[in-house]
């Protein structure tokens, strides 16, 4: 059991090392996209399906509340199907289109979509990405390796941050790192003296 724990650490560290050289530029560019969106008076919209929903939720919590710095809230929205909203939509709509209804109701030109799709087969998230591209909103897609589906949907000005892993648990760990890095970069750039 102890060896397995060490193996898990080793696997995670190796992916982090690969990601540091492969993803740093895209993470910095994504932080710039978030800052441009916020500074122009628009909002960040986040979505994720399954376990990735928790990562999308954390991103929005960090933007609305704070990351490390006490600062004003940043406009951000989580596409979410909890409670009555989800029950009403599930009753009347196809499951794959559930987030689209919320997205289409709130998305405005200039907003930014951050979509979490570690495996690239999350149809609810793929549909929102397609809608965002159709509406000409910028998109940052957080995925895993070998994710040609999403790359084929994105517009030229959009960005994919593809963690160099295929195991969902390692991808989710790295998405959490990307969230933390994005929030730290945004905070430090917008509030350098805090």
C-alpha cells in the first residue's frame, strides 16, 4: 500500500514536470484572456461535466470571492443544474443540451467561456463550446491529451490547455493546478501592490 502511494505521487509529479514545459505559455495566455474579459466589463462563464464540474465550481468561487488576495469580486457564472433549474430542464430537454439553455440565456459578446472537458467526450460541455464559437465568444478549453475533438471545434483565437495525461484523475489534478495558476496570475496582475 505504501509503495502504491509513492507510485501515485511519482506519476503525478512526472505529469506536472511535463506540463510545466508544455503548458506554461498557454496558461499565461489564458490568464491574459481572463484579464481582458474582466477589464472590458464582461464575465467569465465556466462549465464542467461530472467530476470536472467541481473544478469549474472552484474557479468561479475563486473569481467571485477571492483566491489569495482580499479584492473585489470578479463577474463569473457557473453553468449549473442543481435544484429546480436542473429538474425543470431535465424534465423537458435532452441531457446533452442542458447547459446550452443557461449559456444562451446569459452569454454576451465579450464574455469568456472556460470549459473543463478532461476526456473530450463530455457532450454537455462540447455543445456549450460549439455555441460559444458560434456566438464568437472566446473559449479556453481545459482538456487531457489526445483531445482532437475539442481542438477541431475551437476557433483560431481560442485556447486549449491539454494536460499531458490520459488518466482522468491525473488530468483533474492538473486542472486544479491550472485554476490556481490562473487565479494567482490574474490577482497579481490586476492588484500588483496588494
